[in-house]
C-alpha cells in the first residue's frame, strides 16, 4: 500500500453493523509512501497513527470511488 499526503483511506467495516470509515492522510511516516500514516477520520475528526490492513483502500484525489 502506498499513499501520499491528501489521499483518503477507505476502511471497510469488518463486522455486521460496522460502517465504512474514511480518513485523510496528514503525514506519511514510512519510506516511499509506505505506512504508517498519521490520519484524520472524516466522521469524528479523530487523529491517529495507522498501519492499514487488507480491509483498507487508498483513494487518490480526483479518483472515482467506483460505486
């Protein structure tokens, strides 16, 4: 997974009833766009360090969601 500052991460809910969340990448702490990332979640403004798993997709600015 590679992301840049300004990209969005779409984190899919892993259990029934858990909704998808999006977060904006504020800082890339790994080399060449690799995790971890400092992100800000869109739904509640919470900031966190994140090393996304296989349930996460990177959305680049201007990229269609495909939904």
